[in-house]
C-alpha cells in the first residue's frame, strides 16, 4: 500500500514526528487510536484524500527523544528536591529560588512517581518472563496470567506518563464565550448558523454544562445573523476550543426553487472566559454608550435606553448587549464578552509563534480557516484538519455522541502534536 509523507507542516531540517500521512486511495480505512484501556479500533470513512494517523503509545515510547526527556525530568526533580531538603548552608538558595524549586517538585512529583512505577513493572515483567521457561505447566500458566497483567499495567502507566508530559494551557481551565456569525450564503447561511448554535446548546446539555444566551440577532426566516452564549462547566473550553473556525454547509436550501445545491458558511469563535485576576481592565480605557434596543422583545424596545455598547479604547474591541430589559444587566453581560475578547487576543498573541506549525489549530487561531464541511446530500461531516469523516448529519447536529467522537479525535491529535513540540523544544539540538 502506497503512502507519501507530509513534510510541509514542519520547519526544514526538523524530524518528521507527527505520524501524519496522505493516503492515495479514497476508500474506508481503519485508524488505530490509543486509550487508557489499550488499543481500540475506529473506522473512519473518508471521502477526502487526507488522513491523519496517530502514533501508538508503544511507538512514542520507542522514540529516543521521549526517553531522553523523561531522564531529564527525573534529574531535574532530584536536583530540586535535594535543594529544598538540604540543610547545608552552601547548598541553600534564596527564598525566591526555593519557592520556584518547591513548585517544580510539586509539578514533577506525579510524573516521576509514574516513571518509577513503570520501571518497577518492567523489571517485574522481565522476572515473570523467566518463569515462562520453567518445566512446571502450572507455574507457566500463572506466569502467563501475571505477564498479561503486567503488560496492561505498563500500557496504562505509559499512557499516564504521556498525558502528564502534555503541557496544560491556562485557558483550558476556564469557561468560555461562544460566538456564531453567518457568513457567505445569505438566508441559507443564517439558517445553518441557527442549526449550529442549537447543536452547541445540545452539546452543552450532553456534557452537563450551563448554556446562557447572551444575545442573538435573528433573520426573517428564523435563522441567526449572529448569536453569543456563555458556557460554563468542567473542561468546557478545553473541549470546545476545537470548534473555532469556518464551518461550511453544502445542501439544497429550502428557498431554492430549481433544486440546485448551495455552499454556505458560518464562523464559530470560542473565547476563553478569564477571571478577574487573569485580566485587568482599567475603567479609563472604556467608553460606555447606551442606546435603545432594537428588534423583537416587547414594549421595552425603543422606549428605554437599555442597550449597552462598550468600546475598549486601546484596542478598539467592541462588545454590546441588549438582551435584558435592565441596563445594568446588559452592561454586566457586555463586560463579560469584552473581557473574553481581550483575553483571547492576549492568549493568541502569546501562543501564535508556538502553534505556528500545528496542524490542529486551537482557540481563535482557526477562525480564518475552513475546518469542517457538512455535506447533506452525502450525509457526511468531514473535519479537514485531521481528515476524519462521520456519517449521519442529523445525528451530528444533535450535539451528542458523534460530535463528542470527532472532538475526542481532535484532542488526541492535538495532544500528540503538543507532546512532539515539547520534545523538539527540549532536545539538545533545539538549543
């Protein structure tokens, strides 16, 4: 079976590490992915030429760069532990240095413990394999059972170590503000935007997150020109961040009289919601305007100045809200959206260089790129970042298992890329 390697994703002279391949044949293939319970098979019916292949846990651990990095972490842990435990005056550090080393010890302790447990299990399995050569059949049978248990434990420990190596983003711990905006396609784009917004509401319900609509502007046919919502819940941003980007739909619109298929787009922005501590906004940098609300909403529309628009003068970022009758509540909501936008800009600036070579883009960096196509006639959804396709568009738009499956695959690929990037940065050649 013929493959060709994808090398244009990496800087010249760098080793190809992501395990990304382009398949020359457009037919169903099986991708082997790694889970905590061992190897699992998932068939991806791809109708696009690109297909991404994950490296297995064993393949990753066979890499010299992984082994060298783990040894480096163990050495760093031992040195920091000795420094914070030492009572010798010549080995004592300043208070700031000690604080840094204590933090490092705390962060590295779970990783080093897992590495040592893995070493112990590998010695145990070596001893067990010696018993497999014994003449006693009963002893060999017991040794075989013990060996199987050790193999599973080793697999689990290796996966745990890789998970601990992957750097955690500060924003991953936050909630989020979701924004959807109709793109090319007129009324059809607005109808699709409404469907995607409903999909994410279902996705939030599926995960047990709260979904609070901050504002929405409807179209004449019941679609959405734009809408925003606040989503709160465990790992909500970490899971939702892969949805940011341009979503494309291909189908025959309800308004189409000649039966022609149209292509429309809409954009999703996923903005991490910062805390007061992580982002400070000075009141002098804000211009707050009040106006009368417009659109549907009852007697208060165009009668009171309840709508609020806030402009952040240094950056020109604008946030507005007219969802509530209370001007105070609208101001609070607009500030929440403004804070999320400014934090997202700050986060993007800090990480733009780091993720420049990443295939799976995260956060707001994916907004300018078409990330997914919803093809109704062929009943398929294709994510162009990893070449994964699932079928059953209507079930996917419910925001439940199929969206979860695609999101998990994106997370797996992103984690592996982050790990490879970390190993590349920490290698002696990189320095």
